[in-house]
């Protein structure tokens, strides 16, 4: 498994290789380095394990409590679907279902529904997904503010790690020690600006980044 975070423009809380659409020369070198790394990493994973999962992690401000999946409606996880069947993408055996069991709110739900316009999967998953020459399943995850504020970030990261471990055991045949499922335990509530405006809360302690 490896993670790619690439979104310095859409949300200031996303960290990682922040090179997306930056119109400056210095970004070009960083952009090329990041894609050189991804290219080699995908090849190494494929050569050593013959399968893998690339998670492209972003932040979104449309819906604070939701994690959107982007796979071009299953295209970028083509190998997973061919090997283990459609429920691995759109059913109760899917990575999205693993997140929901851990108390994340996810979209699409039902899992075989259409992915949200604008969050269906960008260049990373389109370029490196298993429909391409790399043969590595790739999934974009767009996290709402609830999961990214400082107070909730540790719990959200623990949930994501736990879901990745379950996926690895189930589909990549890797070993992991058995333990109690980790669930999301937010310390604060969060609303997007649009949600806060629509609900017009009074006396609420919700955060609206």
C-alpha cells in the first residue's frame, strides 16, 4: 500500500505533495518527482506482490461528514473486480463498506451507486489504476472536514489504517494480527459552510472551516 496526497489548491488542510495546478516553475520539478516516485512504486509493488492498492487522498468542502470514493465507477479497480467479483467494489465486501462499518459516512451508499460528479477520480487514479499498464488498483478518497480537523484527525487516521489492514488481509493475502475493529470517535462536530447556512444552527459549537 502507498498513499498519494496531492491537493494544495482545493483545501488548505490537505497535506502531502501539493502540486495540483500550480502555475509556477518550481512546482514542475516537484510534480515530476512525485510522479517519478509513483511510477516506480507502482512497478515495484506489481513486480513483488502482483497486486496492490493506491489510495489518492484529498479533502473536499462540499459535505463535512462524508468520504467520497472515486474510481471512475469501477474502472480504476478493474483488477480487483475481475479477481474477486463485483461485491468487492459495489457491495458489502468493498473498501467503502469497510469504512462505513467503522462509522464513516461514505458516498456512494449504496456502494454500487454512481460516484459523485467532481469526485469520480482524477489524474492519479486514471493514470495508475489497474485498467492501465501498471496493474495496481487505485482509489481516490475525498475526506470532508469532519475527518480532517485537528481534534478528529487521529481517530480518522486510525480508522483508515484499520480498514486498509482488513483490505490487505482479505484481498492481498497479507497477514495482520487480529484485533477489535477501530471505529471513528469524533471529538468535535463539523459542518461545511453550505450545510451551516442551510441549517442555521443556534448556539451550536460546530466548526465551519
